[in-house]
């Protein structure tokens, strides 16, 4: 059974339908490249920063790839039929894709936070990786993601203030872009254009981190 697409309840601009799925796919590809370069650097220098970066972006990219596929399915159905699957069993596919993305992102962000925690404090955050928070609802996920990333952003800003080189700047901009993505999505109820800006912020963050890793690997 199908129903018309509930435009009045959707926070995504109509012209952006499907484009966000493409951006998730592009972000996933960039994320896998970040993971590849991080693992490559870890095998050379064996720094824990690169190892946690490799793990975090592998998990995050897997979540983004899953979200791209499931959300793309919903958009494709709409473009081909002009209807939105509301009561069909396959409608749960999109919801399940979002839950995989939510959990993968939270685990990935927890791993990023581990990068900057002292060794004796890391064991206290590990339960987040084993029992990820099952918060229900779009706004709660954005708040929790921003909370985890805010610590990472703070530490990256502190590192840049001490080192003041291009690599530390790129790391700071990368985590700031990712954090801004979740912050902006929390305010999408005020304007649909915020949804678009948020996705470009995520893409910028991934590209900045990839640029840093490529620079380091070439030295």
C-alpha cells in the first residue's frame, strides 16, 4: 500500500531529493580513503592516532554507505512511482539504514574521542563501543554526536594553537566540519537550506582530513 509523499513533514528541499544520498556515498568513499591512508601511516609509524583514525573512519564510512543505499532506495521509488512507501514492509529498510548509520557514527565518534583521551581514561569510554547508546529520534542523535565531537574539536583546536602548522589546521577544520554537520541538522526545522549547508559541511570535513593524511603520507 502506498501513500503520497508527506512534503509538509519533510525537512529536505525537494530539489535536494536524492542528492543527499549521493553526498553520503561520496563522503563514504572519501572516508574509506581516509581510513586507507590512516592504516598505511599506522603500519609505517605505528602511532595510535592513525590506528584510531583508521578504525573510526572505517566504521563511519560503512554507516554512510549503508545510509546512501537505503535512502537512495526510497528516493528511487519516489522518482519512479511518484509515491512514498508508507505501509509496505520495505519502508522499514530506510529506518533500519538510519539506525545502522546512527550506531556506526556514535561508535566512530567515540573512537575519535579516544584519540585525545589520556591512556588511563580510555577504559572508561570503551563501554560506549560495546554498548552504544540506543537513543531514539533524530534530534537526540545529533545532540549526542555533537557532544562527542565537541571534545575532539576542542582538543584539535588546542593542538593547532600549540603547533600552528598546516596539518594541525586541516585536522581542526576536518573535525569542526563534522561537528558543524550535526549542529546544523539539529536546526533544520527552521529552514530547509540548513539541511543542504550541513551536508556540504560534512563533505568539507572529510576532504580536509583526507588532504592532511595525503600530505603526511608523501613526506
